[in-house]
C-alpha cells in the first residue's frame, strides 16, 4: 500500500509511543509540562516522518497568523537593505513578512491602491504593520483605527504627527548632519550650499537632516555662510536647480546634497558648466547608496546602517505583538558613518564661469 505523503498526527503519536493529545501539545508549542525524553521522542518522530506543522490550522486555533505586513517599496539600495534587515529578523523570529507597495518604484503614486493594499493585509489577519513615510503620512488616520483594534504599527524614517500612535525607527539624522558639517569645516570650507527636494509631510527625515546640519555649522563655525536651494513641489529637474546654485553669485565652495540622488544631479550640473569635482566644488551626499562608489569621482557620503534599521524595525513590531513592550511608543535611532571619498577637498581658487564673466 502506498504510504501517505503527509504524515498525520496519529502517525507521530504511534512512532513516539505517546497519546495524540501529548503529541499535539508538544508539536504545537513544545510545552514544558512533559519530560524532556518524551518531548525529544515526539520531535524525533516528527523529523523522521517528515511532519510539518499546519500553520493554517494553528492560526485558526490560536487566532495568531505570525504574519507581518510590510508596506515599503524597494525604491533604492537603502530601502532594499531595510527590507533585507526586516526579512532577516522576522524569519529568524518565525514570523512571515508579506511585502506590498504602490507606485512605480520611483515615486508614491496613490490613486486608492494604498488603502486597498492595507485592506488586503488586514483581511489576511496580519498581526502588525511596518510602513515607510509616504504610507504613514497618507493613512495616519486609518492607522489609528488599526492600532485601536490591536494591530501595532512601526514607521521607518518618519514619525506620525500623533506621536503616541506608532514606534519609529530612523537613522540618527543629528549624528549624520554633524558628521557632514565637521568634515567640510575641517577641510576649510566656510561658504557652503545645500540642495534639497521639495518639503512635504512624509519627508520629516529631510527636515531633521537639514536642521541638524545647519545647527552643527552654526555651532562650530558661526562665521560660516550657509544657503539652501529647495526644489518646488512637482519640479523633478534637480539638475537645473543645481546649475542655478553653481551659477550663483559668490558660488559655494562645497555643496551638501541631502540625498545621494541629488548629489548625482549636482555632478551632472557641474559637468554641464565645465566644473571639476572636487577641484572647483566639493560635494557630499547622504545615504551611502550602492551607485555612489561608482561615481566619478566616488562620492563622499553618509552611510546609513539600513540593514540594522530593518532589523530594529522587525524587533520593535514583534515586541509589540508579543506584548514584551507595552508602554508609550518610542523613537529608535540607528547610527550612521561618514565615508570620505574623492568628491571633497580643501577649497581651491574659484573658477570663473563663462556665463558669469559675460
């Protein structure tokens, strides 16, 4: 007779010479009320027969699905690494991540898909949600309802306006801003510009990054000049903005681009104007994205510990689910480091642009 491909509970019990009740309890949660020899006999029998736990049945019995909804896109290597850290921690903790997102991978384009994705996760009885800033901002009011229903939420790189709702895991922007300021000042730069994308609620990390950078400059070198160029909302031509900065009267000798993507745009603008990095202008980015080491010259940047951010977010959501942490929500900051490469140098003689001389 052909043997069943999937062993039943009764097969495990018979192999281990225990009752089905005993086998069920041990296989479900390894209950310590049984002798170690009995427990090991059941576990050995299960392994020998190739038994696998029916998680669907278990979730029905316990009301626990051990699944976590992840609303984070693989936008760039920073967010991909955050996803890597999340998945590593959750899998090690025996939780299953379900990752969904909306948009085209370059921007958050929400035409109702976001709420639909959240509903899909809730319908599948996820026990918690980890979200990135755009989701957190767009659905903050709805998240309050979920939290009231016992579904905890952790936000990455952002804090909800109602700080009592969700834990936040983010890069230590104060440290990052100070490291950039210290580096440029140590090189001798006192005329420093900053380029940043348009401000919006979901970019709270951006506001912190600039605020701490400017504060560090003012604290360490009150005589230093600092100017910032902001892109207008809807304006995606960062190269044009960077050209305006580089053509400006009393052009900065160093530029802090608050993302590596913008630093790349500064490189392109400098090339358009015949400026050489770092001879004519020093450039610093922020994030430590993979492509920055292949830029010419390689970009000096702040490297975020993205995998660790993901792991800490995973730990935070599991602790809330298991009620290991029950107090007020917290903000968890993860350190970062300065990668000094070839895009920064001491300020040199200013090159006069042809357009400036005309």
